[in-house]
C-alpha cells in the first residue's frame, strides 16, 4: 500500500511540479548561458516561459489527478484547466508586450482586468451569483495589482517563494475544505514555484560570483570606489526578473482556485482565510522599501518570504483551530440526548 | 333461442374482455416482465422510517457502512402482489450519516457525491419480474452524481401492517453498483485502492397508504 501511495504522490504532485519547474528553469538556464550581447532577448523569452511554468504544473497535476475533461463540463469545477490555460496564454502574450507610453500601473491594470473579465464571464461555480462573480473580477484586479507591485520590488527568488507559500497555503485550505484533489493541484503549483525559485537562486548566486570574479580580475581605476565594483554584480545577478504579467497571471489563478475552494467548502474554512492568504505577499511590501534598501539581497528575500510565511501560518493555524473547536462541540452534542435533556428540564 | 343468445352473450362477453387484457403475471410466477401494475395502491414513503445503507471497502480491508436518512418518494403496489412495486425514491445527500461529521462533509464534497451540484440520488423503477411471492427483481433508472444508468434492484415486500393513517407496507431492496460507472472515481486508482469501486446499497422503505383527498 505504502509504495503505491508514494507512487501516486510522485505522479500527481512531484511530476507536475518537475514539469513546471523544468519549463521555468529552462528559461533561466538559457539566460545564464547566453552571452551578454543577446541576453536581453533571452530574458524576454524566459519571462514568457516563467509566466506559463506554474500553469503547466497545474494542468499536468489536473490531468494526472482527474483525467482529461471534455466539453460540455460534467462538473463545474472542471472549468479550472480551461481557465488556467487561458490565463497562461494571456500571461504569456502580456509578458512579451511592452507599452512604454503608459504608466506601469495602467499596463498591469489592463492585464488584470482582462484576466478578471474572462474569469467573471466564464468561470462559474455552484451557488454563484452576480455579486460573487463581480467579487471574482474585483479580487483578480486587486490581488493582481498587489502581486505585480510586489514583483516589481522583490527579486525573482523572493517572488517565486512568496507565490509558492501562497499556493501551499491554498492547498492546505483546500484539504481543510474537504477538496483533496484541488489541494494536491495547489501543492503541485507550489512545488513548481519553489523549485523555480531555487533554480533561479542558484543561478543568480553563480552569476553574482562570476561577475565578482570578473570585477576583481580587472584593475581598479584610480579614484573608483572598490565597494562600488561589487554593486553591479549584485544588481546583475537578477537573471530573469518577474514581469507584472506573470505575477498577475499567478494571482488570477490563485483567486480562481480560492473561489473554487470556497464554492465547494464543506469544512471550517472562512472567506477571510482565503482572502488573507491571497493578500499575504502584500505584507512583504510593508518591509520592502525603506528598511531593506542597501541590505544584502538574501536579507531582503528572507524578510519578505518570512513575513509572508508567518501570515500564512497564522491563518492556517486559525483555520485548523476553528475546525477542531467545531469538532469538539460536535462530539459533545453527539453525546447528549435531546429527549433526556427534556426530561431533565421537566423535573 | 333468444334466451340462449342472451345467456351465451353473458358468458362470452366477460370471457372476450378477459382475453383481450394482458395477463398480469405469467403462470407459476415465472419471470415475465411487467411494466404497469394492474391495480396499484398509491403509497407514500415515510421519511422517518426509510433510509439507504451503503457499504464500501476501505483500504482493501474492512467494509465500511454509512447511511442516507429520510428517503422520500412514492410506491405504487397492489396489495394482492399481482404486480411489481413501482418505486420512485429520492435520497438527499445532505442527509448522509456515517457517524462522523468530518467524514460526512468529505462525502458531500466534490471528490465524492458533490452535493453542491448533485444534491440528490433518485431511483425510478420502470418494471419488474417476479422472483417469488412478494419478491421482485425491479428494473429502473438510478441517477447518481449527474449520471443516470439502468440498474436491477432486488426488492422484497417485508410486510404489510397498520399505521396511524392506514395500511403501512415495508420494502427492502438491494443493489450493487460500480461507482465508477457514475463518474465517482476518487480513491479507486487515485489515490490507489483507498476505497473500493463496488458499492452495495441496502434500502429500507416504509410506505403509507395515501389518503384520498
């Protein structure tokens, strides 16, 4: 039994995670191997690949866990692979586009609004109503903009890790909501993002070391700041920065998954739990600018990821605690007999 | 002569009428399909005393039992057992009861019954063949998890008693289905062998004579 369960987990969890990580990692590796001359082009390609890495992990996990789903849909939550595929395509296209004549927040709003509008129109779960659908549109725009802002400020490793924490948190909430299949899929996305973050981190460190070695090999010019020579290396180690489009795509997928979990919730997960976990990367913005400027990149990553993790963990502990409290109350209720209570009262 | 004609017509007409009717059952209770009862008594299911028990193998080990309470519906059955009971029964997933609230919620969730989309299970018999006295093999349609399939249900009339509103009839029906036929596949292969595919349903029904308005 145990080897079979291990094989199952390997199939539906690790295999999709490796698929997503491999796709995203391939882009980063390609950039690392490119010469400086055509690196810019490679970075833009890698950013497109980065936008579709997590969706690929989700689609692979869905395919392995649930199997292919055709149209018309037999169950409403089977719309998820289609929604994620559309989000990936929009994200990939938006990653390639550069609209320099508009301010950054206008571009991100457009991508978020397109993804939110598509979800609002086509992604419908049980007990949906116009307010809930409008809420989905609004949440994709809001969370998309926030995640984009975080991606603009945080480095690629930090962003990947924060998104991994969010999806892992969503996975736990799915299990608590009695939706194990979707939990496994969320874990697969989290594992792919974590793997992508690790690949990015290792390559970034290697790149930084290479640039430092190159800088130290060159003679320091008279009057130049020796400390400043190391700075370009630190800056250039960001091989493939996250695009707002990729961050918005991830945010849209997270919002749709959260709403799906909420729609089929049979546990003790409250809407606030989904909301706090979706917004947890926002808390990273609180520490990003003033106090971390000038700090080493690893310190910045640790602060942001750590804060996001704390928020998610507190939410999960709250959700699990609530479930246990209800269970205890339920056991107490099961032990009491209403008829006996009535007899006691009549005495 | 006229008297003879009148007398013979009194004999012949009922005979011809009887010949023109389809026979309600084959001789010696042989398995002849019956689609409609000849004279059906209308009975309404008593939800308090009607339930469905389901049995499924857990982790290739024990047979786990759960129940769905408060079945509703109707039965058309002539008390003289001249025809098969025509059962229309509905089980609502919200009445699932395994003795564990956590497990109930899990079963209501999208990995199993998906109550939010498919809130009830229904069975509607379309005919039946006699097995023995008050024992029928019913054929009918079972709708579960959004899929409707024909099934054969073994049904025994357990007794006819007297209730507060009139006659009360008990039925016990059994059917074994493969849940994968109805699109409920979680736990069969993924995760592997967590739960069996075959589900045995034992349905206990009590039906009351419907009072004329």
